C-alpha cells in the first residue's frame, strides 16, 4: 500500500481568513473593538459585537403577519312553517259553534285538524292554543285542534308535571269572565267530548301516565290493578310462538288503578286498616322507591300494602274527665283534623316571636302549652307530621290538644299573652322615643350654652368690637378695629 506525500498548505484567501477570524472570535467569545472592515472608524454597536460583524449593516425588513378578513357569519335561512301560528275563529250563530278560518297559510275553513304540525317539526309545536276575545278574556282550546291530546300533546304541557294542572287552572282563572254564558258551556261540552273521542294509542310509550288507559308494565310499586278485565290489546313486540308473530299486551282503564299504602302510611292519613284484611301486595326487595312513598316506611322490602277500600276512618279514644289520651311519647297524633279525639279541641298556636330585649336568652315555649300549665289542666302536644331530610325524620309539634270545656279559658290566656307582648312593644317604643328626645334636648342645651359665651375682642356682625362698661359712664362706646390707637380701648 503506497502512501501519498503530504500536501502543501494553501495560501489563505481574504474570505477564508475573515471567516476563520469570525469563527475564532465567536467560539472564544472575544469581541473585537476595532473598526469595522466595512466602515472604518465607525463605532461598534452591541448588536455587531454579539452577531456577525456585518450584521449591523444589514437592514432587516419588517415582516407583518397577513391580515385575515373576519369570517362572514353564515346567513341563517329562515324556513317558514307550512302550518299557521295565528288564525281567527268565527262564531256560527245558527249552530252556536266556533269555526277556525285561515286565509293565509292553509286556506281552509272549519278544518281544525289541518292546523296541527307534525311532531318532527322543531320550529312549530302545537302545545298551547289560546283563543282571545275583544273583552280581554282568554280560553285554552288546544283540544279542538290536536289529534292526540292525552297521548302526545299533554306530555309537553305544564299539566304533565306534579301540581301543574292546579297551577294552570289558577292561571287561566284570571282571564276567565266572572260567569259562564250558554255559549261557553256549549263549548266546554264540545271540548270534553272531543277529548273523550280520542282513540286508544298504538304506541307503548304513549300509554305511560295516560289519563284514560294504563298498562301493567307502567304501574309503580304502590299501584294495584283492582279489575283484571282488559278493554283492549296493544302490540308489544314480536313473538314467534304466537299466531301472527306479534306479542300482545292487555290494556286497562286508568280508573281501575288504585294506590296502595302500608298500614302506617294510611294511619298518617287518618285511616285504619280493617280487621281481617289481607294485603293486596307485598313490596319486593328490588326496585327504587317511588316519589309518592319517599319519607315513608313503604319502600322497605317485605312491607304489606293495602288499598283505600280496605281501610276505614280512624277514631281516636275520646277525652274522659278532661284527660287527653296520649301515646308512648307523651303527645297525641293529629296528622289530619279527623284525628282530634271526641271531646277535645286542637289549638294550633304558634310560639311567641317577640320577647323582651333584656331577656333575649329566655325564649318562651309554645303559648298554648304555657296557658294550659297556668290553668293546671291536662294537655298533650299535637304531633302534626314529620320533616324528612334524606331518610331521617324529625317530629313536628304544633299546638296542643285540651278538653273542649277549657277552650275559652286557654284562648283568653293566649290573648293575654298577646296583649302583654303589645304592651312590651309599646314600652320599648316609648323608651326609644324618650331617649331620642333626651338627646335632642341635651343638644339644644349645649348649643344654647355655647352661644351664650362672650369672647373679649371678638368681632360682631358689624365688625366693631364692644368696649366694656366703665365706672364713670354707663353708655357703651365703640371704636373701629381699624384704628391703631388704643388697640380696642379708649385712649386717654
């Protein structure tokens, strides 16, 4: 293997020598403070010392980001519904009937079922149809225009919620006339008949909470079917073992569905289970509690429940010789007014809310119980219910139960408590008023005393100082303050 001879070093060129010096200076971070090769005698800037020697001589063009135009908002396309929102009703006096007229959209007369849009239309949903008159009255006529009011339309209204039916009737009562005319009574009969002629739903989901029809699968744990005769059938899926391949489910009337409760729940409603009555159902171990049974003992598994037909009105033991019957806790259960014992009276008096400010720590007990203790008669605190927080209940005691012959005496003492509180309020108002008057009078006295002070040499309103009286002359002499002679006194 032959070796080549060593090459002679190349002569340094001006470019290479300059680049080597630059690399050396940058590597060892030794800035050059001599004059620039491109501009001899010019001062060296920090920018040139930290970068390329000719970096200060290079003009960097200013680059700005391209300005983008704001995106144009998408124009919302307004799609007009092919069904009307406003129309008029004309009275047919011959038949005493209101006829809808729509000359703009549907161009129909006396065709109320042509106004309802389909359920897939999100822009127009017929939940409420209100008819307004010239006198300012309004009426809900939704049942006249909907095809399935109870099955579909009712589920989107306020009546479908708990207590919504009562709220809606109370609201519409404000827009109703003071009395109903013959035309309004005919119209109410027509709307009720239209609702009654509504056919049975064909969908399983439409039967849930339907006011007329019910399915056994939708019944809650505390609801029982008292009649086993069905009024129809509805398709509930496919079944290969049945003729036609469809599985049918029985349909029952809603009036045949009854609410069942435990004996303790019926007792809180003032009813007692009859003797020798068998429970209609025993609650299973699985399943979450219903809304109607929250706070009661009915949701426990294995609880026997009964219908209202298996109960009777609860009759408590009567009052004998002024003695009130009590339970094991020393009070009496008054969940409903009918549970007041015969010969007794319930006085639901509230606790005293006003007491003397000096004795703020001494809050008095219930006034009725205080009155009974003052009279020395027998009484019992009335247990009117429970306040549930989660699964824990707290007894609510309101008022007392005393014998009927002591009612007037207890009420008079309670009235005396009220008068005493009123006198205490009047006394406190008088004390507060006297304190304000005292402060006002003390302020007036202080002002009067300050105004009575006379400072010698103080200027009055005329700018003239008053000269004190002399023994020789009783007359008052005044001199001008601007006079330098005397300094406010009479010169000799």
